[in-house]
């Protein structure tokens, strides 16, 4: 039995102790003490050390869902943990988790075991359970394929001093047996509450979103193809309409009565005035005859005898 930080009594044996970086337990206890009656938790980040782990940091979950007395880590918690780990602790990995059981003791519930088996199935992976009301805590890990505490015994609370704090830092993480490197707890009972999404579930959701995006892309492509076809059809219809209009114009021209033109051979004594009087009834219409023959008559007074003149009659 060793003392945690701030007077917590631990149920962890110390047969093989991994390292806990300074300040890690301060983060955990401050997070849990700030909540007190609420259940909170977070992610532990570190490195493997043979059959145990070295915890470099604790990343509190900013927001969790609580259901029937148990907590669920939201996807944003994992995203924040991975971002923090990559930015501040390169080369490290997620090695476990911690959470509080206010007033119910530091025991690991069936739900906790299922969650640990799903999200932290690799050995060594550890879980810290803290009861902030009784000031007791316990570490759990994989031992021969099962999740178990290293020891379950009572001990008095050790007062916090500089000397004892150094000892506490060296004895905070449970030793995980090397023989338990494969396998995990395989309880058959159903979980009473929904556990947090696993990486496989998150990948499945990502795959579903990618499928949805692909389907939307296919629908967009189909819509664009349909619009292209409509545009082509509209162009054909416009061409057909223009052809129809042209045919109507030609039919209208064909339906018009043709102008009646008389061809007259100029005789001696003829003039445009006399010809207008003869054919139109008035000499004032002489300009009509002149315009009809303008390409051949440069002077209306000069009419060569024998010349053929067009006389429009309609």
C-alpha cells in the first residue's frame, strides 16, 4: 500500500513499478478534486517499459457524458488527446485512463472492465480509479489476460511531505505482468450502458461519411451530366426552331405574288413620260419606269430606239 497525492490511499502493489513523471498526479488530483461529486476522467499518455509503462502526462477530458453512473468519453476527447500527444509528447502513446467514483470506492465496475477491454486491450495498459470522498484509489492492469488490481488491502493515509512525495511519484502506476501481453477480459454479459466509440467504430463512422460524400459526388456528377444533356437538347431544339423559322420565311416569300413586269421596246418618239401615260394613266409616274431601269438608263431624257425597257405593272 502506498500513498497517492493529496492523501489518497492506494491499493496498488509495487512488485515492479514503472515511472510516473512529476506533475502527472497533480493534474489528476486537481481534476478530480475540482469535480468532487461528479464523475470525471482522462487519458494517460506515456511509453512502454518492458512489461510496464512510464506515464508522461495525464490529459483530462474536458467533457464527458454520464449515463447510469458511468462516464463515456466523447470523440472530441480522443481527438484532443491525440493532438496533445503529437504536439507535446512525440513518440509517446496512450497507455491507459483514469476516472473517479465519488462515494462508491475505487473498485472497477463491469462497465469499466468492458470499456478497458475495448479501448485499452493491449498490455501493458493501466486504469486508475479514484474515490475523492473516501480518499482511496486503485490501479488496475492486465494480469495473465485479465483486468485486476495488484492488491486489495487497507492502509493508513500517509501525510503529504516533500520526502513522502518523492516516494509517491515513484510508486503510482501498477505493475502489469509480462505474461499478460496477449488476450483481454472477455466477459459475456451485455454492457448496461453505451461505451465510448472505439477506434474501429470511429473508422466505421469515417468510412460511412466517406461513402456518403462519394454518393453525393456521384449525384452531383449525375446532375451535371443531366444538365449537359439538357443543354445539348436545348441547342438542338433552338437549331430546329431556327430552321422552322427559315422555312416559314421562305414559304412566305414563295406565297407572295410575283411582280408583273412588261418588256417594252422603245419606239421613235417615246419618252418616259409618254410611256407612263400609256401604261399608268399619268405621266407623273415616269420615275417608276426610270427606277426599274436605273442600271441601264443614266439620263431619263435619253431613250435609245429599240432598247428594251422594263415596265412594272404590279
